[in-house]
């Protein structure tokens, strides 16, 4: 009993402390209400909060009002929808001054007693302030700003105006904002024509658009819809007969977007909004609006979407992701997180952790170059069993389709055909921690275990990380990070934020040049010897010079390639991580990459890298490493070496 009493005393102390803090906040808010004066602010319908501009300074998206192109005045919104929203979000909306103190105190007590943060007390005005100006992170600073903007809204606008603005800015999932477009998207009807049951379905969504979409999570939406109808009945907003009829009403969902040209880059846009929140540049000019200048390349984005539609079978359930950057600046030119944003908002490019396969090998071979390897350093390619962990364990990797050269081969050849035996031998020769440390230098932050299979991509890494890592090679060793926003101004073009680039040399530019030259090998069909080069299926499509590396596992297909102007990483696979068995689906990642690169650079002259000062060219047999002699009949090509490491080997 004594222990129970102590627990109760501690619990009461926590509740008392929370209530004390709440009282102080209420006093602060109350005093602020007297301080903040009514101002000459724009109409609610003119709060064009954020305008977004592409890399060529063209406006491509507007948040919150004009983005949907269907701003709906309050009288033209179904009263069923209005009552449904009020009942679940803020039943005392017309009675409070922006803050529901009773509800706030109750939520604090509930959160303290349950030791959680699951009970909220935000009013519609607070939510509207947050939607317009703030991030959704839970912090005292954000709450303070939210309180300020809530008071500003309540002081300057009527309740009907605030509710109207709120209903036109709510996110309803599938890239749909505002009740006008939500009504069209889900039910193909005007907001004024929504039935009671349809209104409850829509009112259920904003709590969690991904979780409560009736299209992707019908049962979850139905449970919450029924809860809303019950609350409307208990709050005397509807009669018993209306309640019972709504429960039985047959619902027909449409799921067709009303604005086909509205949201051209939704996955990219989600990232921009997240990055904008992190900048924390909230100022009073947000009431009039801001301009956000992004790195989006609308031409490239259009090409990618067309290529996906052209290459992927509409009957295939396989997913894809694409991440494209300017390697010189880090500017992210587009991001595709999946085949259909309206079905799934999960961004596989920046959130998906999947196996990179052999795309990890360039980092391994860069490390090897640092340790004195050259493009023609040889290891024998043959079936090999490695005894690891002090000889206690056996590791026996295999090449694709068990094809081996059964002779000594060069690093350049091993890269071109993705020879796994060469990779593991290099990995174990350097020490398993070497690749881990090198990958971290390249900017990889995902956890990596120093095991023999790491050389074959046995860890899980995000596509965005891998693409950014390759960018350090593509720009000859300068550290870059993904950049999405270059500048933010108010509507009068006064700068609120501007990106300031800083470039630090983190890799040896000579070794990067050598790697870039070697990575052209996957498209050099003459380097096929027993095993084919991995780019054989797309080499004939390419009219420009590129470096690249593919990587495949049973569950993941990856392709990352670049020139000095653009780097594009592509992943394909199933969300449920089932094996890719259909041959056509195994070709998607390479075909998509090739189609995007070739269409983007169509009718353009592209530059390739000039040899750096400390490298020297030699004509060699790229498969065996032999220096070319006048009488040789085998394939030869120019390979580059650090001065002092030139080959002297003759057959």
C-alpha cells in the first residue's frame, strides 16, 4: 500500500505541475489577446500562404488556397460536413476565443495519467494557424508561435471566415487539399451536395490522411466515420432517424483526381514542405504569403513520369523510386517516391531502406585505389570459399548465373561485369571495416556491419543516400548534400532565406576521375568475356557518355548512373519484399534510367571529364591488364593510372 500511495503522490505532483504550467500559458495567452490589436489584414480567401517556384523560376504550385483551384465559400459547403467537422474537431468552436481551456486541461491530465502524448486539444483556429504557418512538430517554441497566430486570426477574422479558410486548407490525402477537391475526388460531386454519411467519411480523414483514407483503409475510416455520426447524434446535431439512415447508407467511392494538372511533383513537394518547416523563418509576412524557390526541374520531372508510364506494365504491382541530382551543386532536380502518389504517399526514394546490391562496389573500389590498387590490379575469378571469423565460418558467394572467368581479371573488368568474387577478395584484403569507413566518408549514414557480404550490398540503404554518395564521384570529390530550397522571399521579394553553398574536398579528384572512367565499362560491350557487361541490355540505347553501376538482388533492382551534369538513381521492387521473378520487371530499373537520361539530354552536347593533373593514360587489355603491344589482337582501350603506378605487365 505504501508503494501505491507513493505512486499516487508522484502522479498527483505531475498533474499539479502540468496544471500550473497550463495556468501560466492561459495567463500568457489572455494577456496577448489584449496586446495584439486588430490589423488591416487580407481577406481569408486571399491568404495565398506559399507559392512554389521551379528551378527556372516558374510557379508550379500554390499552397493553400489556389492549389486546389476550387476555393469554396462557407455557404456552398454542405451543413452536414460542417457539423461533422465541428463535432469531431472542435464542438465549442463558436463559443471560445481560439483556445478551449477545459479541453486543454483535460488533455494534460489524460496525458500525464497515461504517460503519453496521444490526447490533443487543438481547436480549429489552432489547426488552421498551424496549417497556414507552422510545422507539426511537438515543441514549446512551436506551441508559442501557434498561440500567437491563433490570437491573430481570432482578432482579425470572424468565426465563419476562420472555418471557411480551415475547410479549404485541410489535407484529405492522395494529394488533395480543401473540401472542394476532396468532394470531387472521393465522390465526384460538389461540396454542397454531400450526404450525411459522405460528410462523416470526409471528416474522418484529416486526423491521419494516410491511415483514414476510405480508399486505402476503408475499415479504419468506417470505424471513425461511425464514431463521428455517434457524436453528432449525442451533440443533437442530427436526429436518431438521420443517424440510423447514415449508418446504413450505401457509399460509392470514386477516387478520381479533379485536377489532372494540379500536383505535378507531389513526392518532391512533401520534402520541400518538410525542409521549409526546418528553416523556421516564420514571420508576420506569412499572413500575406511567401515565395519558395525550389530546385525542381519540371522538364526532368515530366520526362520521368512519361518514362514510367511507357516502361512499366499497368498490370504489374512492382514499385519504383527515382532520385535525381545535379552532382555539382547537390540540387535535387526531382524525386519520385512511387508509381502513384494518390494510392500511396510513402516516399520510397528517401524513406525506403532496401539492399543496394552491387551499387555499393564503387565505394569499395575507390577505397582500393586509395590503398594502391589500379584499374588493372588482378584477382582470380573462380568459385571460391572464404574462411572467415578466424576460420570458424565459411562464406561462399557466387557470380550471377555462376559464370566465372576462371583466370586473373582486372578491377575494371570486375566492375563492368560485376564479378562478386573479385569484390569479396578486395573487401577481405582491405579489411571489412574499410568499406564501412569509406561509405561514411561518401555520406552514407545507414548502419553498416563489417561482414564479408557487405561488399555485395547486404546492408539496407536509402536510394537518396546512395545517389548522393555517387555525386561525390561525379563532382570529383567535393562533399555535397541534397538541396531542395534555394531561396525564400515574401511576396514583395524581400529575401527571408537564401542557400549558401559550401564545398569541401573530401575525396581525391584524381582517383574520382579514374573511377568515373572505369564506371563507363558497364556499357562497353567489348569488355564482355564469358560474363556480359551489366549494361548490355541498354548500351545500344545510349548516345551520350555515362558512368554507371547496377545492382540486383532477388528482391531489389538498382541502377545509378551519371555524367558531370546529372546523376539519377533508380530502384524497383515490391513493397512486401517478395522476389522479382518476371523477366520484364527485372529490366525496369535500367530501362527507366536509360530512357530518362537519353530524353533529358536529347539534342544536347554533354561534356565528359578532362583528365586530372596527376593521372596518366595507358593503352591496355582491360580484361587481363596486359599493356598493349603492337602485335596484340585482343581488345584494348585507354585506362588511366596515378602517375607512378603505371602498368608494366606484358603477356
